[in-house]
């Protein structure tokens, strides 16, 4: 596909990185007008009638097709707040991981936590990361229809992707487990039968970045084809360790993804997928802030990008998975779908908990292992009928294990050398089964009502073994077996009104459920091992529109969600013991409300502008025990505080300009995104605060004869500093985890 045809097919999606404050609307307007004048661009609606007709033929926003309701539908006809990012947009923006999606999607937040296996994902202020095997996620991630599972499995890298859909708000009816705040649905490019094609890409950049990618589509007869994608990347870190002389926050990973497609007829489509990945990084879990380093008499390390730590800092994450999807269309138009998935993943990390070159407290290693099996079967009624429905069943079985060993140095008053201070060796098995129904009924040509129900039964069994050396501030001995059984119903109801052929208004009610579980971590008391289920009621009012003869797309959504018994993972510092407890607690109630605006304007046949903005007010209505007074040790209610990692404002804007010169076609991108102030802990103290920041990103691609090309790119162009995490460590040490500084490089590609 040529660069121009790509331009006509899709619009750019902002996936931006950089770092400055949010400019005023006047500044942004002036910048836009200046850019248009510089490029010699006159907006379509300001052109002569002849030029307007030519522009209309060339510049129309194409329909985006999504599968949010397990059907193939136009995004503008689906009454859900959805952001869709195409594979072409991902490639142009040099998006390497799922975390880059946050810079194109309002009210979506990703966050690093110091380990590749602990990715935070939040939608509309509601999210979490899974530090331990007993805690489920709130955002369901699906890869080619297969549930990815825990945090360890979700961020696999965006390679050979056809499209990513981000569904905001509870999706408990159709997606069920672990989707109480939203869903991210990743769809790979399927093998194309009868076609031999492929692509080679190589990238180099600062921090000694070297990356290579191969994608190949191979026909295997008239009814079968295979597709393979391989990515290998190595990049040095950006934080110097004085003790070892190494650079931390490095990135070394390999990803292989393969598919085999068999299509013996127009009615039967069978697709088998397989993926494997391996990461071997040197990551930093605790970077002490300057105040601690100075107090410890180590001024050389009193910098945002310098540490002095003796422990072996490792982060190894590897796994593999497979999926089998079978679609069969009956003669009467019904479609039967079976999706089978299996995945194994494990990680091993080691960190320096005292954050110094002294052997005081080290996490010798944390090892987590997961394996899970999923099976979904569903039947979809024919399209075009007045009454349409999807009915199905889902089964999930997971086994998870963890082993955590902490070494306490003799200078800390710990055990004799060679004896571990704390050991957690536990397991959690989960089994879940569900049936669901979702239906739509056209009352008139313009009014449709829809609703759905899902019934789920779930069982969790845990074996908890914890040994702690006396005086460590944790429960010294736990050897218990726990189990819990739950069943629950989730529902959704919707009414939509097609005001015109290009304007849709809708109102949706939905509820969600997140099961209770076990805090399988080193805990202070046995009572801290359990937490209860949470529920949510959500209300959404939305408008979707295509205006000016398809040259402006504008989608709006307003929402309110009320959570009861909200599950919170937190680092809670005890001023008397001088240690920090890692707790999962149930807050009494949480409310999140706000809105999203997403737009796309074709200003000229060669220039388009895409923008989005989100506002979220996510607060604790009541959370007794959510914090401890640092002076008195008194338990505090943090009612009114903002939820962790829930910025009020998220915004993005992207301009893309297409140009040609002879056989060369090019695309220039300039992106900006903004994140407002956020806190990393429920106590909202200043030592867990990150101020608002803006991010810039740019690239320019030169494509020659639709065969080969080169590109220049840059991320975090202003090279400013912001934190991905901030708080107080187990020993009460204030720490930060700083984001990657400016990166830039060149890329070459060849298609065959």
C-alpha cells in the first residue's frame, strides 16, 4: 500500500512523547495557523469551489470498523466510548509498547512501576497493577480475542498489529472478568491467503539503541497461509550506578509471533496463533531522592539519574502463549465462534531495598509464575435483522505461584549471614465460568435499545506460607489454606438515537464486579491477607458525529461511575516501626466522573489534525485507614483524596502532513500530549506527587516507490524530567522512578 493510499485510508493517531507545560488555546491556535501557512495549506472550507470538489474526493475520513460488541460494526454506530488506533498509525508513531497508547487516548493512563511485570493500566481514573499473584486487573487486555491474563502478560509489544481498540467504562457483560474499568483489544494482522509479502525494518538511536524487525506473509497452497513477525531490540539504560559502573533501565527483548490460517471455504475460517517473548533488563526499583542521598553522606548520587547500589538489579520476564480461533457461518447467517487460549509466563526480579552500596536490606529475588487456559464459545445472530443478539459461554482456569526471598544484612540486626530474613512461598488457583447474552432491538429506524446479562461463578484457593525473622515488622509465621467462592451477575442497558445519518446519541448504564482475593505478599498480619469483592455502577451519555461531508469527526462522552468496596493497593508507612506495609484494602466508596472529547479534522487533502481531551475527577468518598499520620501514627480517613495515577486532565493533538516529490512520498508528524497533576499513593502527600507535564514527539518518513524508505524520529524532544513513580520504600526511603529522557534516531525499511 502506498503512502498516499495509507493517508486516504486512515488518519494519524497521536502517540506522543516529550515534556513541556500545556499551552494555552491561543498559543495552540497560533501554532496551527502558522504551520498551515508555512506548508502552504488552505483549509478545505476556505478553498474555491473547484478546489473544494477536488479536496472532497481526496480527503474524507474513512470508516473505522471495530469488534467491541463481538460483531463487525462501524465505530460511529457503536454506543460505547471507543478509541481505535490502526497498525499504520502505530508504526508511524514509533510506538513500541502498549504504554504508548496513552498518548492518543483520552483518560487512559499507563505507568511504569520498576518492573516489566508490573504495568499499571488505568481508564477514567480507575486502574491498578498486579504486584502479586492474588490481585486481578481492572482493565481486560485481549490479544486476537484471547484474554491475556495478569499484568505480566499484557504489554507484549506492538508489532504487526492491525488495530487496537480501547473501550472505556465497565465491559462486564461481553468481556466479563477483569474489565470493570475498560478493555484493550489488540488485533494482529491475519495471514493473507495467496500473497507473498513482507517487511524489514532496522532502527538505531541514542542510548545505543539497535532494533530489528521482520514481518513475512507466506502462502501455503490455495487455502492456507502463514505469517510471522520477529522483533529484537537492545537499548542501554539512562541511570548510572556508581557501585557497578553499569547503566540501569536498559531494555533487551525478543518477541516472536506466528500465525497459521486455514480457510477451506467462505464459511469456515480457522486461525492458530503463537507468540513467545523474552526480556532481560537491568531495571531500577528504588532511586532515592536527593534529600536521602545527601543525608546519607553520598553527594555524588544526589542526582535524578545517578544511584549507588550494591545488589544485583535484574528483571527477567519470559513467556509464551497460543490461541485457536474458529469462525463458522451457517447458511442462515448465524456465526459460531470458538476461541481457545493458553499462556505461561514467569518473571524473576532482584532489587536493592536499602538503595545504597551497603548490605542492609535486599530483595534477593522475587519469582512469579502463571499459567492459564481460556475457552469461549459464542453464537451471533445474522446482521441486518431488527432483533440481533450474541450469546456465549466462557471458562477460565489459572494456576499461579510466587516465591519471594528478602535478605537482611547484619548491620540491620538481622539473622546470621546466609540466613534469609523473609520468605514468601505461596500459590493461588482460580477457576471461573460464565454465560452471557447481549441483544439489540430496533424500535424504529432511528431508535435502538440494547441490553445484556452475564452470570459468573468463581472459585479461588490459596496456600500461604510466610516466614519472617523476628523483629522484622511482619507476621513471623503463616502457614494457612484459604478458599473463597463467589457468583455474581453483571448487566448493561442502552438506548441510542440516530438523529441523522451521521449523528448518533446514546445513554448507557452498566455495572461491573471485581472478585475478592488474597494479598500474596509479605504482610504485617494474617488479617492483611484477604480483601473483599468490589462493585461498580456506571452511567454514560455520548454523541458521535461525522460533519462537513465527512471532513470532521467529533465524538463526545460524559460519564459517572460509583464503586463500592473499591480495592486499593498501597504502600502505607508506619512511623513507629519505620517500615512500609504493602496492603490491599477495600475503600468504602469511590466516585469517578468526567468527560472525553475526540476529534479528527481534514484541513486539506494533504493535512489533517487529530485531537482528544479528557477530564476525570476520581476521588475517595470514604476510605477509613487509607493513611497513617506520620507524627502520631493515627489511622486517617482519606475521603476527598484523588485516586492514585488519576490525573484530572489528559489531552493530545497531532498534525500530519503528506507530501510528494517524484517517486518519493513522505509524511511528517508533530505530536503533543499532556498529563495533569497526579499522586501515586492514596494519602496524596507531596512525596507521592507528580506535577503536570506535556510531551512532544516528531517524525518524518520518506517512502521511495512504495518499496523502501528512511525515517527520522525523536521522542521527548524537550528533554525534560518527570516521574513514572514516586513514594516511600519499605525502609521509609523517599524514592522516585524517572522516565526516559530524550531519544532520537533513524530507521530504514524495505518491503517485498
